C-alpha cells in the first residue's frame, strides 16, 4: 500500500489473524503464574533490570508479551515492513511495495498477559524530547538526544502533549486505545520500536534492536538472524517503569482518539511458540481460551517435509492427543479435543518424530457447564456436567443469577470436573440462567434453561433481510495464507473466496449429501450455484466469489435459512431459536445462548467451543476484501450478501451486472481456485476474525486510504467449484496422498 508521507509518524497495526494469523485469523491472552508456569511464553533473564536505559512503556509490575516480533513481513502474514529505500520494496518479500520511512525490522507489538490492555496507562520508556505527534495513529517519536529515537503507536494521546516537549522516563503519555482506536487494526496493543537517527526519527530512521545498552527493561532481545522470523514472539517482559506524575490533561483527563468507524475486536490472536534462531517450528492455535471436550484447530509450520508430528497436552509424556503428517513445506493443520483439565493456563506441545523439532502453544481452560436436557417443565430433573474449575473445590449451582436460589453443590475431581443433578424450580416459564460458581477459584460458568409450560420459546428477532436471498451482515477478512480450508483449498495471497458458517456442497465436499455430521450438521446442497455476491455498501463495490470454507465462529449456522428449518433452531441443545438472517455470532454477541452456553463474561459460545469475538457472519479472502474496496488495515466491516442458490441467478451474469453498476469503481471477479481433494485438516473458523496481516501504516499524520488493486474482467463462465476430483487412476501421487490423509481425518473425527 503506497501512501504519502511527511516527517511525522509511522503507525503499525497488529496482525489480527492478519491476512489473518489474526488470522487468525485472532486473543484473550493468558493469565500466567510466571513463577511456576512458563506455558508457551519464553522468559528471558533480565540483563540488568536496575540500570535499564529503555524501559517498558507501562507501569512497574505489569506483565506484557510480544505479540509480533522482529523480522516479519506482510507477505508472510504479519504487518511490519522493513523497507529497502533503494527499491521501495519490503526487504524480506522483495515484492511488497512500501515507503522508505517504514523501518520496522526490530519493532515489537505488545499486549498484556491478562488481556486487559485497553485503557492501561502508557508511560514514556525513555528520557527525551517529543519530536512529533501523530494523533491519527495514536503515536509519537521521542528523541533521546544521543542519535536514537523511540516510537510508540496505537494509544489515546493525553491532552497537553506537544512537539518539543521534554519527557522523563515514567511520565504518562496516554492510555492504550480500545478496539479500532489509534489505527490498531481492531486489536488493542502498543507498537514500540527504536531507530538510529540523525533527526529524532523524523526522516532519518535505521531500525535498531532492543539489545545491549538498549535492552528492553533489561531483557536482551538480539537479532536472531535473517533466516528466522518473528524473533522473540510471545516473550514475556515484566515492566519496572515507575510512573511519575498524573495523566496529562485538565483534571487528569485524556483526549480520546476513537476510530472514525467503530471496529470490533476481530477474534483471538493465536498464540505460537517463539521460533528458534535457525527458523524453528511454530504453532498457531485457533483460540486462546478453550473448554474441555471441544475441538481446537492447530496449525504448525517449520517442521521437516512429510514427517509425523505428535501433539500432546501440557508435556510430551503419555499418549498423544493426535498425530498429523506435515506437507512438503513442513506445514500441517489438524484439530485436537481439549481434555478435561483444571482452570488456568495449559499448553499444546508438538513434537516431530524425525527432525526432533518441537513447538508449544498456550491455551487457557475456562469453566463451563453442560445441562441435559436444556428444556423442561417445572419439576423436571436436569443432569449437569461441570468442567474447567479448580481441583477439589465446591461448585454451587444457582438459579436465575449469581444471588439466585441454590440448586445443588458438587465437589470437583482432580481435573476440575464434576457432575450433579437438579430439579427445575416452580415459577415462571421461558429462558432462565443457570450459573455454576466455584467457591475457591471464583470460577463462573453460565448456561440457559428453557422452562416449558407456557407458549413455545419465541424466535429471537435480529438481522437485516434486504430482499429475497439478500442480507446485510458483518464480514471479517480471511487470512492464513498457506493454510487449508474445509474444502481442501490452500489459501493463496490475495485469494478470492468466502467462508460461511455452515457446510455447503463446495466447502464440505467430503460430507455426503443427507448425512448429519455432529460438528458440521447437514450440507447445504447448492450445486453449481455455490457462489455469493458481496457488496460493500459504503463504497458501492462488489465481487462474486465461491464458497470454499466454513466459518467464521460456527459450522452449524445456516443463518440465511428460514427459522423453521435452520440447523441451530433444531438441535437438542437449542435454547433460543433465531430468526432468519440473524447470525448466531451476532446473537452470541448480544448475550444470547445459541445452544452452547455462555462464557463468564456473558458472551455466547459457538458450536466449536469458542467465545464468539465479533458479529461476523461471513469471511472474505483478502483478494475479495480488496475487490470490494475495503481498507486492508481494517479487519471487519458491513456487507450486503446475495446467495445465488437462493435467488437462482447465474454467478457470471451477476458479476457482469455488478461491473456494469459500478464500472468506474471496480471490475467484479468470478474466480474459483484450482479444485483440490477434501481437506486433510480444517482451518480456524475465526482466524479471519483474529489475525489478517495488515500493511504498516505510513509515517504520516493523515494516512491515505489505499485503493484495491485493478482486476481484469472475465467474460468466461465461472469454473464449477463442485467439479468432481479426478479418479484415482487419473490423480497425481500428491492428490492420492491428500485423499488418504482426508480419509484418516474423517475417520478420526467421525466424518
């Protein structure tokens, strides 16, 4: 993205499964007990805490981790450029265009370990002088006066700050911006970097690592070499910066800098193990907070080609959770069932059988309860299974709220689980909260019981039906370049496809028609019409793309179907039926139990066991996202979606019509990636909500919106995404191997 620049400020953005690593693709970080558990974070020994020249920009004692480290590239799924001023291209990819002021090779993005960074006070990490302020990107540069400058971005600047103002280390500068504020891409974090400079970081900028005399709060973070990526990712740094004085501004108040368009947090940012200096193996997890008994998607990279990798819980002893084979690039995707475990931090451990490579990813087990049945009349007996509490603690069941009637108590076992029964009390009908409360851990889990006896539960209204087969919904960007979709398609840079949260003919070709899968439900038979028309109403631009992936968040939510036939409305766990066009993700964000319980914060849980992080009902691959005029720096937006199997329209004709409607703005595209065999694994449904890599914003106080790349029109009819794969006697060896791997996964997960 080429943008104009002026002396002030670069403002990087966090990979929010950033072309997604989110992403991802997308994180509520773990509350780690650092003195006893390392989880997947590495804990370097401070070099000299007492004499650190550069300190963390946060209050002493707070724990932060590096969510993006050194030596990353947007071409590989992250957001920091290291621009070669001679070529105007990113030095790693040698293809991504950039501004010569984008010198971020040794930048770090910082998030708080307990996930509460929004509103945290940002402190000056050094003594110096403000060189420039960048309110649009929530940033500033501090001239150290010794040939170096420090830059910070993505916070609400305090009132009274000015160019040329002297600063002391520990002086408050503002607070961490909330989702979408300070151009943070939807995920709160602070970007921090050092430059060697001749003008305080204005025009002269040479990226400098936090090492030696510039160790970050005493933690030495050296360059680990150009052959490895994301140096020091997930490293935890404990701040020793002592605050001096109050927040700037009248009466200690702040001048907030909210985003012009509110952006919801795009889902969890996956945690991964820090890569080794030689380019070691990494893990990418679909969620950071998990529930026992649910499936978690895990992606691995950096392993030897075609080698077996075993996945374990907490350590590499005992029986593996599962095993998977890496592809020719040393990457793989699989799903593991979270075992019953006590609440708190745990880890997924991947260990290679041939190369000896290993990697770890951190997760947090949260409390949950599962009632059976979820509906009944007063006097009916309900069985309840509890998981994710502390070991050997008393867990109380309460009716209607935290202070409601106590129904039963149970003592959890050594892995924090337990079971009990209760009788539905008299009085009232309809949906009522059931709460489990741990007496020692203070853990809290929620579910909803529908009390029968009156009229049937009404359908919850919501959503926006524009016309037949056409709806207005929230979209997020789908990334995970190189990962596999549920259809088996390998995601390419600037790919053009969409994901919907229920199986279709093209997104689940491995699921036979008429077969009900426990995770994916019934397949929607859309034949040659498995395409959607997506329009950005704000820009008046549109594109047609095939449905080749499931997600985001759900795999059982055909939100476009009538309420009477909608999958989620006809499950044994259904508590609150939803109206046609009201996506389950939106309902979960509205606090409804859509059949899978709610988290302690009151947000609904998806059928995959994830806390729903935003209202997204569709994911768009990065090419489609750009085609309809969305800024690649944003990971979420409102779209109008037409589903062709509901309208009967021809995809190619619709694409031509779309182009005729807005010829000056866009040329619609109808593309289908090369047909592949069924997926050997399944990508994260909310990776789009979590981690899409985003280009580093330009060093300017007024960022220029990028334009979508030009696209050539197509007069040919679209390829058939449902085309049958070649017969075994015609398939290549790779295709046969993929088919065998797909069969193993289907057998393993009952598919």
